[in-house]
């Protein structure tokens, strides 16, 4: 079998014309405009998704491909792969492990926000504890409303959004400590 010469960085395809593929090849060994070897090759597969039927087929193909490629091993090369849901899946794996800590920390932040604004006065109007409870309730209700609006618009939920309650309650606790 004779080796064919591959011009670099452009490859001329008979029907598509010149194809620029420098971004798809890593660690290229090039001399005189010819590719001799490469340490990395990127393969991209674009799946049709112009209707619900094709979206379902694309998801099935993607899941099947991931299952097959995850179990594949070779002594000749290493395979690294990513897909459109890679980040969400990895975040979900990490978040599912930390769900207990998430719940405990969230509860402690709510208790602190209420306790930090509590004073010894019996005056209900001047009592800052009600301010803390109001801040916590406003944060919780605004999160529910924003998730509802996002869902109604068709925006997918990503697990990293779970950090938002901590940011809102952290701001509430900070403002409560300033009031005291």
C-alpha cells in the first residue's frame, strides 16, 4: 500500500473544492506544504435536527455512540469525546453527590439570615427578623418565578443554576448584617 500525499492546511475535494482542515489536526508534522504525521485528529458529526423526529433520532444515535465509544479501547490511540450535553451530564454527576451538603448549607443560610436580623425588642414593626424572613421569602419566590418563566419559554435547566439561591441568600445575609 503506497502512502498518499496530503497537502496542508488546505485539502482539495473534487466536488466541494478546497477544505481548510488545520483546525482539525493537532501536532502536525508538515514540510513543503505536505502533512507527514499528526498526533491528534478531530472528527465532528453533525446530526439533522430540523424536526422532532430527527431530534429523537439524533439523541438516540448520540446515546448509542456514547455507550459504544465509552467501552472502546485501543493500544494504538486514545479517544476523547464530547457531545452537546457533556457539560450538563458532568455537572449533574457532581451535583448529585453533593445534594445532602447542598440541603444542609441552604438550611443554615436561611437560619442565619433570620437570626442575624433578630433583635431582643418585642416591637413587631421595628423587628428586623421580619425583614430577614421577607428577604428569604422574596429570594425563594423570585427563583420559583424565574424558573417558571424560563420553562415556559423553553429554556433547558442546567444544574449549575442551582448556585443561584446561594448567591441570592448570601446577598440577603450580607445586607442583613449591615442593617444590624
